[in-house]
C-alpha cells in the first residue's frame, strides 16, 4: 500500500518546487478624513511558496513583520502600530490555499491573518510566468473593523476604515 501512495505522489514531487522571492513590495493606503493620506509600505517580505506544474498550483504563505510597515511620518507610524496592536500581533500573513482562473485573471483563495484574526479572503491577481520567473500583483481592500480594529480618531479627524493594499512580488522557481 505504501508503494502505491508513493508512486501516486511522485509526479507531484517531481514538478513541485519552492519559489524564491527575488524582490517585492507591499503597500497599504488609507486616509485621515479631511487631512492626509497614510501610505505605509514594506519590502521586507517572507514568502514560503511552492508551485507544481502551473500557476494554479501555487500554495503557501506570504508574510511581513507588522513593524516593517513604514510611511513618511514616524509619529503617524507609532499610532498605526498601536491601532494594529503590533506588540501582540507581530506578523501579518496571507495563506494561499488555492488558485483558479477567472475571466483572464487569477483568483487567490486563502486566509488573511491580521491583528490576531484569521479570516477567509479571496483576491484577484495578475500572475505571469516567463521562464523560471513569476510576477504576481494584486490590489484589494480590507476593512479594519472586520479584524476587530477601530479606526483611530484624532480630535475631529478620523482614519478611514478601508485600507487599500497593493502587492507586487517577483518570484523565481
């Protein structure tokens, strides 16, 4: 019986491989209503991804340290870190559980672990393969309140609940 299982699994292991992150950037965008934008970003990304025969076989986790997100204003960053509870929840991660082709783009189906809450999140992405290189880009939005976070308020100003996220990764197989 063990030999049969090994033989059935062998084709997957022969084509499955780790994807190495060459470079990437994750940006977030929100606004202080009536004032400024908040645009933290990071290039400190950890990707533990594997791919079999094609793009739809990519599985794994993309994560960042929450404190690696920085903007052009360190005072605002401190407030952002308090809001995101980074001392308790140091990592933000997205786990890709499956990928399917949908209207010429790819739908990534997975979970987002953000501020200690893990919730299902499906996002659309553009993924292209050229030789051993794979480029992945996605733009999507989340709401802070969906993850148990309250958008901060400062006097008469409040931060928008919606955070727009942009992901660009260059991977190598």
